[in-house]
C-alpha cells in the first residue's frame, strides 16, 4: 500500500532464536493507510489540499457538539468506566437491543480480535468471502485460525452454496460484511438466515449499516449465533477516536467480559458516543447528504468512460478502471491531491472512491476529466 510502514522487519533473527511464536514467522505484513500528513508530504502538497476519498471517513467531520463536549470535559485524569454503561445505554436505545448484549471496542477492529480470542482454538476455521474487508483474513491466523476463503461470484454476490459447502466440524466463524467493503453490495435476508441455520457463529459486519437500505440487526433477537458489529468511524465521523460496538448472543457475554481489556475504550470515546446521540439530528443529516451524493457521484462516473462504478449501499463506490492501469490512475489523482483506495490481487484493476461532499465530487470529476484524454491514450 502507498507509503508503506516502518514496521516491516524481515524477522530473521528473532525467528531463528525462537523468541517469537513460530506461527507468526511467515505472516504477510498488513500495511494500513498512512495518515494524511504523510500522504500530503509524499505528493508535496499542504494537508488542506488533500481530498481524502480513500478510507470512507465522514467528510463533514465530527459534530461540533462532540468536539465541544470533549474540549470541556475535566476528568481525563481519571480512568474511564470499564463497562461504558452510559454509552451502552444510549446504544441500547439506538439499536433496540438490550445494553446487556452490547460490548464496546476500540474500533470494530478490536472487537474482531476479541471474537477470535474468544472462539479460536488452533486449527479452527474461519470463513471469509473475498473480496472483502481484509482485517478478517489478516488477523485470524494470529489466533491460530485457518482462513477458508469462499470467493464471491463474478458480480461480487456471495456464493451461498459454496459457503454452505465450506462449513466443516472445525468451522467456528462465518464472517460476512454487509454492505460489503469494498464491493458495496448487501447480503439478502434469506441468504443470511440460511447461513445462521448452519450452526457456527455468524459475524455480520455492519460497519456501513447507516448508509444501507436496511440492517439485519433485528435477526439478533431470533438467532443466538449472530454477532453484529458496528462502528462510529464511518457514519458518525469519529474514525480517529476509535469507537466500535458489537451486539452479541447473551450466552457469550460473561466470556467477553472476562477477556475484554478493562479500559479498551477511552474517556473521550465514551463521551463522544453520548454526544453523538445528543446531536443525532445533525449527524444523521450528514449521512443523508452522503447517501444523496452517492447517487450523484455514481451517475457522474457513469458518464465518463474511464471508470465503471458498481452500485453501492455504503459510502463508497468500487470502480473498475476501464482503460489503463488502476495504479497509474491513482498516481495521477494523488499528484492532484486526490486519494482513492487501490488494491492488489483480484481487484488490482479497481479503485474504491469514498463518497464526499458535493464540492468533493466536483473536484474529483474535474480531475478525472483532465486525466481522461491522456489516460485513455496510454491504455
Ligand atoms: C472501517 C471498517 C471497520 C473498522 O471499523 P473501526 O471501528 O474503525 O475499527 C470494520 N469493518 C468494516 C467492513 C470496515 O469497512
């Protein structure tokens, strides 16, 4: 990924000397996106000139009420509530599910780790349906799991029959992202119910639920093997604070409380959950604006003959690059300060573009038009 990381040690010495776990020796590095300061420095532009359409963040920012609440809080010297009771009460009201079934995480990412920690014995299997959010396949092996990839169909629909066939006595988790990142499509209720009836735990990642036509959270009332993950990173503009939550089967709760790091969600993050719901009308209005803009961006991109966008229920559009290389297009956009997400492997010919504000769409379209002539010829 762009920028790389300073943590990609070659790992020779400590492995040889048996200092680290043998199972980690051959792990591929996972390189998250660099921060905006580094992106800006890499292309020689000031941070204000960077249009960040690469991580599905909310372009309207954190709510002013959240910012003011955090600025005026005077108990940062005290440890936060390890149970996050006040925040969980607000989430219970929001989700309609009891607070007793809600666990907060340092981002949904941390909850993914906790689920693996909770369920995986060495050699257990975790089903993923690629292309999808890479964290599942990247983290599962750290806990000793075998990743069973069930590739999606050509149109990126889940291959339900293949998922059913992939379940074995060692299957602990079926992980599903809906709407899927980066392809934007959602699972069907019938499909989800069919997988829930198989027995293993189903982890339904609804990071983008607020942008979607519907949520499957109500199924958590019916099925005691469904875990639903959510986050404040995308719709609520709080990616930097790291706030995620999960709705878990009641039976799992005592075990989750045993393994959760006690102060995993900090005081600012807890406060931000409450303040978000205090300012819900405004935050919600940004979600509506993004959903509207998603349609406009889609229609605009369709008019160009550079990119073929896929319909999406998230705040991003996966686009196939029609003429030429996705990497070259990303590089040209980056020179203009516009960052979009690129991929290796099967999606090497695609980019994912986060939905911004109307003016961001205009900036992007202008850049794409400028690039278009040159780009078409070189492809
Ligand atoms: C962004 C994202 C997450 C991570 O959310 P955080 O709360 O920021 O850790 C989880 N799942 C999917 C599918 C995502 O796209």
